[in-house]
C-alpha cells in the first residue's frame, strides 16, 4: 500500500513537472518571435514631425519578462534600419500577444467572432490590456540626440488571470545620435548588419 501511494505521488509530480515545462517551453528555448502587422501608419504633423508606429501581434511570445524584452528588442532592431531612424523623429512598435479574440481580424468597433461577450461583443482595445507585451520606442530630439525606451508589461507568467495591467518595467537609453544608438544595440544584441 505504501509503494502504491509513493508511485501515485511520483506520477502526479511528473505530471506537474511536464505541465510546467510545456507551459514555459518558449522560455526554455527562446526562439525569434513571429509577428503579424495588425496596423501601421506614418504621420507627418503640422510642426514637421515625422513618426511611424506599428501594432504587432506576436504568435509565439515567451512568458518571462526578461525573455519578452529580449525578443521585442531583437525584433525591433532586426526590422528597423539606420536610414529609417535618421528619417523619422519617432518610431514606435506596440506588441500584443495573439489570442483567440485578438487576431488579424481585430478592428476596433467591429464584432468579435467567436463571441467575446453576449452583453457587449464590440471589439475594443480595453478588452486586451492583459494581452499587451510591451512597446519599443525611439525618439530623436531637435539637437540630434536620441532616446530609446522599452516598456515591458506584466505577463502574469502566461496566466491571463494573474496579469497586473498596472505593472510594467521601463528601460531607457540616451545616445548622442541615431548611428551611435544603432551600433550600440547591434553589438549588444549580437545582430550582424552591413550598415555599421
């Protein structure tokens, strides 16, 4: 009887360990993220400021915040060239986790399919605060110096009910110009690029 309880306990422990490994598989082996563009725009303001923003849906985002930051920064720097940074005063990418309800069909004001709520099925960004992964932003000042900001939102370790939408971590860097920031990040993230 004692051996039977031991083997049941051991089987249960193995089941839990396998479940944890399966849940955090994207954090154990951090692969490049797969993103789809949900929305993108280039804006020219009356004051002459040129800015670009993208909203990306990430299909395979990890759950640990350090790994999320690494993936978002790597994606940003692999997909933004030095020429773009020198052309635009602001460049920002918003990253969201792709879910059952936040897909490429999302259009604010439309209707969710499948049904999100029978009370109010209207597509609204307010329903997706827990799906926010973070933002990567670049700003060029009038003197040519630049500011680079990474904001990572709480992931709740991959459990939506545990996400604290008020919690976030911010990282920032200032450089004398876009080229020095570009070189710094390429070296730091070990990205090979012919422009540097």
